[in-house]
């Protein structure tokens, strides 16, 4: 190891040794040898690398020559003279380049064959020292302080070593089993020894560790309960890589496994209980979950009103209330249903009144041993007391069943086959699965009664009758969902607008149930309110988006969750221009069936669902021909579970194509739309749809040219008289002379306001639809207001007069300004002018 021949010879012969007869392991560490006077005799290769010198270059140097400073030398000499060996402690050496090297020095005296005193100096750098201390701490932690059981076996599966774990299994603590196998020393029945040796042999032959194998067995201290250990078997290899031993680490995970099994039972209960809305079926599912995983025998007793489907009373259960057996289950060999048949009254409180009353009053479980149960039953029910003895019942647990603060009944769990009885940790689990069953039973009881009420509520939120309009013929269908989600949130609407226009709406609020239906009603009301403002479709959806966000925030729902599914499609058809403007918020596009039979799905810009407050919505304009169909629908009509998104649209197009003959065979209004709706629903929906479906079919009709007239007016006062003249001639042409006086007044006021307060172009339009509509458009966006003028005011009475003379009036805005419109009805027009108005002619002239 050293360059000195003398030192190398000494290391090759056993005559060179220290006082203990053993030198530290050399390996490739850093060593030097000094004589009795501190003169260097040689360096190891590791020391040469550490210091940067070759051994032959520094042969004969003093050891202090390698220290970084004189202070370091003085400090080291003091420790040497003080006899602090072999630990000389921290020192700073000088590298050949002049750099400082921090090390820990150790000194060992050595005797050679020539009786000369030599010193073996070992230098350990900081990193090596840290590794050494870490290894020492690791060994101490594993074999002295670790709570895990650690055993080491040789290749013949005999004990080589054990750690000092305080939690040794019974029969192993404080004993030395070195040289013996596990099969020879383990208590009887602790483990399956053949399976253990098979696992050891597998690791020995493959060299691959087995990690966290769960092993079950019983200990002498607790023979009635099964324990679970987590076992890992690790191969131990020599430097050549051969497996020479096996290390076992074992931890008792009994409580963790039991907690996992309890959680699995709770999850199983959540999946298996409540699959139907039937009280007895739900009770049966409950006891089938409990047996045999939790109990050997279980049964459910329900209060007599609950059993009949009635609402249970609030407050404590009276002594006169009867319980009926709803379901029971037992392991093979148990009592089964022989004790009390299903549906019969069960006097199970006899002898147990105090226990049952306490449990029901406090809504907390009661646990009795077999002896306590036997003593309570013997005086009042000897037959049941005998069954306790016959089956060896040793643990009885009663859990109240309640929902919405009302007691429904009680569940009883019994153990007689398994050795271990119920524990305190079992009661929360029993309460959890009983609570799950109670909610499902209560839901089943309430289902039939509430379904009828819910459907009535749902239909009351939808249009009770669609309006009869000249511009469109409409027919609708609403199909509620079946099963648990019968209360849906899809809706449709047909809204008459100013200027003979019509709005068609289909939407779908997110979720199911009462909250979703209420949200749907609020959104439908919001759409109608916004439609009365004559907003453009994209602008209307923007306002509806804010309203949807507010609704979901009030309900505490995150917009990324349920609100993300709230959708709407809004379309406005103008019969004068036959243009339809559409916008959608996450809703599927409508289908168009042309008068020639072509079916297509309109391509519209896709807006985000309502409630997100995202990018602005976009509108798209479509020119419709006379007699074209627009088919609007909720997404559930085309997106069935397990079906591709495009497949539903393709099937809808096929269905509409096949329905073309229905239109040709039905010349009467709306008569062809009804069979089309039936055909779409019958061919697209399953027998029991899981989502509610809304369908709206509209056939459009343009307004003939002879039913409307438009005039451009000059922005001059003389245009008012010309407007009155134009209107009078057109009304005479239409045979509406009885409306001439009122219409002249309306036109005069509206045109005067447009000339006085706005800018050209000024346009006057007269429409004969369900009523007589007068419109004046200008380029100003200033909104007029009705006000009450006093006697001294010279103006301010125009819109007040218009409001008095007409049935409806309003303002709508567009890109180039606004339009003020007013409607007058046709039906019931009197012959005399004086009866046309709510005021006398003299009053009007006074205004």
C-alpha cells in the first residue's frame, strides 16, 4: 500500500499489527505511516491523491509538514501529548497546490518485527465521515430503534439475526433463535409456514424482492382474532452479486386493513343500496350488504306508517307504534326468515324496551353481549331467548334508521358464527350504512307521491299553449326523464315580438331535480323579459349569461361544474324580410328543412355555455323560404349515452327526410307538424329516456308585399302631413278606414319626434299582421320617455298620447339607430270614432 519497501513487506506479513491485533480496513482510504519521531515512512495511493504528492517525493518529511499552518501543528501536538489517541480530531492539511483540506485524523500504534514503534495515521475527509456516521445511524435505527420487526435468514432459511423491536409478536420477544428456522420456533397456528418458505425460496431463486405481502394469522395472545402483517423479503448480496441471505421486514397492519375493509364495505353499500325506488327492495339490498361481510344475521324493522309509504311523525316514537319486518338475511345455517316473516308485525321491543327507546331517542346505536340479550329476553320472550342460546349469539347491535329528522325504523346486526364480537369501531360503520339505507328507503317512500307533484311543477314552468301567429306555425313536445332524474330542466318558448317578428327559444339548464327546474323557470322568465326589450340574439344571450352566472352563484355552484351545462338557442324570424337571426350558447344548432325537401343542420358560431362570462356571443343570419321548417331541440335528443356526437345528428336528418310526405299530405295549418314531432320523438328516444327532451318545430311564413308598406321621409316639418296622407291611403286600400284617425295621430307624433330630435334617414313602415303596426325609424339612439306635461308646457304630450291611443308601443335598437313602434288591434273595432279612445274627442283636441 505504501511506496516504502519496508512498509509494503510489513503489510504482507502478520507480524505487523496494532495492540488489538487488528488494523482498520484499508481499502482505498487515505493512510500514512510515521516512525516514533513523526517522520513519514510511506503514503497510501489514496493519501497521495488527497495531498497531491508521490510517496517517494516526501519520504523523510515530518508529519507536521503536511499541516496547513503552524497553529494547526501546535493544536495537533497538544492533543497528541494529552494522549487523545486514536482520535486526534479535526485538522487542516495542506495540498501540494497550497489549498486547505479539512479531515479527521486517527492514530493507531503499530509494532513491527524489528521492535520499532510505528504510527498508522488515517485521514477521513468530511464526506467519508458523513457516510460513516450515516451508516452507523442507519444500523442503529434498523436494529436498535426501529418499531418494525427485522429478521435475517441464511440460504437454508435459518435465523442469522434479529433487531431489538419492542413490538415482537407473542412467542418471539426476548428470545434468540439463531440457527433455527421459522417453522421450528413459531407458535402453532401463527402463519402458514409452507407459504412462507415458498416466498423465501422465490426471492432466493429469482433475486427479486417481494414487497408488502399481506400475511394473515393468529397470535397466542389473541387467538380469536385474525391479525394481518405486511411482509417484505429482500435479497442480501455479496460484492459479486450473489444472494447470500434474506432480510425480512414485518409490520402489524391489522388496524389499517380493518379500516380499509370497513371503507370497502361502506363503498359497497353506496353502490348496492338504493338501485330501485322500492322500499322492500332497498331494505333487502341493505341486509344483503351487511351479511356476511359485517354480521352473521341482520334484519330491518320499519315503523308501520313508513311501511305503508306514509310520512313518519316528527319527534320520539311512541310505545303504541308497531314495527314491521321489511327484510332479513343470514349466513348459511342461520335463522333466516323463520323468526318473523317479511311484512309481519315484529314485537322485537319486548324485553328490550329500555335499550330500543334509548337508541331511538338519542339516534345512537346500542350494543349488547349475548348474555345481556339472553337475560333481557328470557322473562318476556322465551322463544327468542332460546334462539340466542341455540345459535350461540354473542354480540347484538341495534342501529336506529332516520332521515330528515324522522325515525323510520331500526336495523339489527347479530354475530354468532364468527368468534369476535362487535367493537366500538364497528358502530360508526353500522351507522353509516344504516344512514345510507334510511335515505334510500325514505326516497323510495316519497318517490311515487313526489313524482306526480314534480311533473306538474315541470309542466307549469313550460308554455301552457303556444301562440297562434301568422309568421310561424309551431308545434312542440316535452318528454320528461324517467327514473331517479325525472325532473329535468329543458324548456322551449315562442315569443311574439314587435314588427310581426317571432322569437323561437330552446334551452337546457344544468343538472336535474327541483333546483334545476327552478333555474329553468328563472331563465325562461329572463328570456321573455329580455325579449320584450327587443334585444338582438347575441346581446340577449350576453344578458342571459350574466343572469345564469348570478343564479349559480346564489346556489353556491362553481361555474366549471354544473353551470357549465346551461345552454340556450335564441332565434328571431322577421316575416317581412324572411330573415332569421340566430345565436347559441353551448346549444346544438337547429335543423332546417327546406320547402324543397332538403335537410341540413345550420352552421352557427359556437358560443360558450351560459354562466361563464366568456367571449362575446355571435349571431348568424339565414334567409328562409316560404314554408321552411326550423327544428329546435335539446341536446338530449341527439346525444344519447354511448353514442357518438355526430351520429345523433345524422339520425335526426334521416328522420326529418322521411317525414317530408307528412307536410305534403297536410295542407291545414299545424296539421303536418304534429306527426313530424311524433315521428322524431318515437324514432330518436328510448322507451325510458335518462334526460328530459324538448322539441320545437316551426314552419315559417313570410308577410306578403301587400301587407306592409315602407316610405322614406325627408327631415322637414312638411313630411308630417305627407306621412298622414300616405297612411290614410294605405288604410283605405286595406279596408281599415276606422283606424285612420288614431293612426294619423300616432304617425304625426312619431314622425314629428323623429324630425325634431333625430337625424335622417327617417323611415315610416306600416304592417298589417295580427294587428296594425306603425313603425318610425331614425338614426338616433336616444331613447324617448313618456312624461306628464303640465298645462303651461308647450310639448311633452306626444308619447303620452301614443300610449293612450294604442294597445302596445315600444322602442327597439339596431345598428343604425332605433325604431319606435305602436300596435292597434283589429278585433272588436267600433264604428264610431268616439268609442275608439278612452277619452272624448274634445279631450284629445285639448291635449
